[in-house]
């Protein structure tokens, strides 16, 4: 009898220990990165290709209980800045080139499933027919090509408080060789107008203002139109804008390109080797999108 009691007792003990073990595991979950950030990714404007790709990532990695908070580039940066000041965990949607990688110590979460696509390029795209209407401006737009470092200089200057137009003019002044390669074979004009559409992303503010400066120096009357991503593509397709230098292809703006491909002409890349993904401060322990799962 005593022996049976002892066996029953030890079975109870085992069960209790197993339970305790489970509990300690679930209290580990309560501490998971997901719980720390309320299973929320800080996103940007809803029309951005990056938001679509983030929805894909959530499906690919089965992050069923996660949400993406939309806002804008500035609300994303504000949230990131606040978290970093308090050394709190955060995960945001990010891209390169961007000055945030110069200002903060950040890392991309690894993307083993490739939801964000491979490195891509930023293309210059014009309204279909613009190449015939203004071959001179098209030549300049087609020859416009620079590097992430070039763009980085303009972005940092704007981020440092310089007016975008002034920052662009300064870069143009400091980089006469590059600019003369873009304007090679183009004529000076007078009384001609051109409308460029763009979205208020740091990268696009920099590139669009630089191209506008170069066209203005040739005598063009340039109008810059700040729009949402969807409006920018629709405006280009309609012809209310002549050109954009802000088409991230082949992945980020794939849907827009597919929708409007018969109404636009792709002049090819103006900057090569961009990157998109989920970004965290370097002090955050996780390394991969896979680690977002509890
Ligand atoms: N971005 C910056 C854009 C393209 C340029 C990555 C935020 C997007 O996601 O559409």
C-alpha cells in the first residue's frame, strides 16, 4: 500500500513538474519579441509597394497574429526615433538608400523566404508619347543615373535641415561631371514646361529635386507634384505628369507597372541596388523575420 502511495505521489510530482515546465515555456512566450511590440510592425503610407510586400511577408512567414500599422515615412521615423531613445524593441518597414542607416544603428531582419524580392533598381518612367513630344527632355531623363552614395549626400543634407531645392542645387554644383553626362547632347530650351510627379519619400525627394534642377538649368519650367504612390502612377499614366524618377522595379512597384504598362515608357534604371525589408535597431536580439513568430 505504502509503495503504491509512493508511486502515485511520484506520478503527481512528475505531472506537476511537467506542468511547471510548460508554464515556464509559456511565460517565455509572454516575453517574446512579438508580445513586446504588440505584434505590430510600424509601416508607412498604404500605397507604398513596401506595404504590399510586408503583407506578403506576413503570409509567407505565417505571422498570423501580426498587424502592420500604416502611416507615413515620417511617422515611421518618429516611432523608430522614440524607441531608440528609450532602447525599446521595435520593428519597422525600411529601405535603402535611406539616411536612417547613417543616423541610427540598424539591421535588416534576414528574409530567408525572399518575400521582399532580390535587390532591385529605381527606374525613370515617362508618360507614353512623351518621348516623341519632348525628345530633348527625354534624353536627359534617360541619361540620368547616379549611385546610392550620390543620393545619400542629398538626403543627408535635406535631413540636416537644408531645403530640398537648395540641397539639390548644391549637389548639382558639386558634381558637374556627372551632370554633364546626363545633359550630353541635349539642347537648352526656353518656354518649355515639364511636370514631374513624386512621393514624399526621402529617396524620391532627393532624386526628383536633383533632376528638376538639371532640367531648370537647361531652361525648362519644371513643376513638381507631390502625390501618393497610387496617384503618382495614375497621374503618369493619364499624362497629367510627364515623368517620374521614382519607379522601384521589378518588385516594389510591380502591380503599378502591370496596371499601367501600356500608358508609360520605362527609360530604365537611374539607380541600381536598392533593398527593402523589415528593420530593427541593432540592439534588438532577433535576426530573422522567422524570429517574429512566438
Ligand atoms: N519606398 C521608397 C517606396 C519606393 C521608394 C520603398 C518606400 C515603396 O515602397 O513603394
